[in-house]
């Protein structure tokens, strides 16, 4: 019977060794982060959202958007109202996002919403050489704890989980928004010209009928 406590002690030692150095206040096992992939192959958009407000406060301290004294001696950062606004206004947060949401060969720009929980943070990319499958890399918060994950969704029911070593997924987006817009404009223009053509034909037919009626009246 004396062997069980010894085994438990060994297991506990392995757990402590594996978790040593990880932030005590990171919460990777709560609600997952989410992302929405949209836009086109040439101009993809990624909107990423936090899963919990305490992660907002912790990241804000890490990037310098909140003072370091917000962290307690045991490494905990408690969320306070307004922390999301402080983080959204931080240039360091924008840099952090661009470091952790990437598309190879594309330049990104960040637009954090004032309410990071509800609105999230949108990254818009400019891809000079778009392809049919756009590979988006996301590893947000994994520097705080490797167990963080992001559940993503895209057009036409596409879904993917960014977790562990799976930090890159391909997404099928429309080839070109400009092409789609141009086709729509062409169809609209064609419809307008068609209406004008029908109106002109109708006017010509009425004018012809009127002249025939006048000619018949003169002959009689």
C-alpha cells in the first residue's frame, strides 16, 4: 500500500516539471478563441475574437497596454472594465496581432474594434499573387500557453481548428472581388441597355402606327 503515495508523488513531479514556467493566470482551457475568414483570395480578411475577458487583461499587461502592477504577486491579472479599450488603442497590440495572424507573401493591416469581445480584431491582407487556396496562419495567445486554440469558420461552411502544431489551414476564397463586381456591373449595364432598347423599339412602333393612321385618314 505504501507504493501508491510514491507513485502519486512521481506523477505530481512530472506535472510540475511540465507546467513550470507557464503563466499561472493563462486560461487556455476555457472558452476557445474564434476567427472568421472572409474576403477574397486577393484581399482576405480575418476577424479574431477573445474567448474570455481575463485573457484580454493578461495580454494587455504583456504588451504594455496596462501597467505591470495590475499583475498580482502570484501572476494573476484580473479583468476590469475598460481593459479592452486600452488594448485596442495599443500599437503594441496591433504589432502582436500581425505577428500571430499571417498569410505568407501578403501585407496585413489591423483594425481592432473598441469592444474586443463583441467586435474582435480584423486583419485585412493585400495579396499581390492570390491563389485558389489561401493559407492563413493563426497562433494567437500560444506564447502565453501552448494549449490555447482558435476555432475558425469561413465561406460555404468551411471550418478549421488552430490548435497545437496545426497553426496553418487553407481556405477557399473567391478569386477576385473586382472580377465579381465587374461582372455584376456588366449585367446591370446590359439590363439597362436592354430596357432602353425596348423603350426605343416601342416608341418607333407607336410612331409608325400613328403615321399609318394619318395616311389612311388623308386618303379617305
